[in-house]
C-alpha cells in the first residue's frame, strides 16, 4: 500500500492513517459512497480472500508470520469501521454544513480505536494472533480489531450524539 510497509517506524499505523485519508478524500469529493457501499463490502471481501494467499507466500519470503512489510491487513481492518459508517441508521441531513465535522470525528475515532485494539490485542484478538500462524490469522486479528472499533464507535455515538 504505497510502500508504507517499508517505513522504519509504525508501518501499520501509517497504513491505517492513509486508509482514513483516502476515505475522507472520497467523502469530501462527494464520491457517492452510499450508493457504492455494497461494492465496497464486496471489494473488501475480495481483498481479504486474495490477501490470505499473498500473506502466506510473503510470510515465507520474509521468514516471519506477520511481517511489518505487509500492511494490507491494516487496510482491511481499518476499512471495517469506515465502511460501517455507510450503514448507520440515522440520516445526517439535520447536521447541514456540520456533516464534514461529524465524519471527520468518526474517522478520527475509528483510527484511534482501530490502532488501540490492533496494538493491545484484547481477547480474542490475542488468541488469533498467537494460534493462527497463517494468512487467515494475520487478516483475522485486524478484522476483529475493526469490528471492535465499530462497536465502540456506535456505542459512543448512541450515547453522545
């Protein structure tokens, strides 16, 4: 993903951050994300399936289970709360011009929470990370972190907004 896997420090964080930037650019460019949400989900599923075999091959090449050079798992995991935003039940028309602030806060929360869960690896992420020594495990721990992030964000928004 743009070579960020080769960053010396925090390549996973960089990949998550770039994913958030791309999402925000698509949002403010008024790319109709809502009309394409099913395509985005299908795209993520295809990337997930394709990535499993690629990660297995690259893990052998780098001689590590989860090489830092591979950041597609962070991309997919970070996309989960971002794409979930498109499926939220409420309409944002009441926000008027503040909708971009709303989405920016959502993106920031999704980034912080995803990195939190991905780095700390609470249960069952820690089990997946330790027991599944293949491409599925590499992808699955980030997917669970993305799901956890989505749940926490939805709880925050239900209580706060």
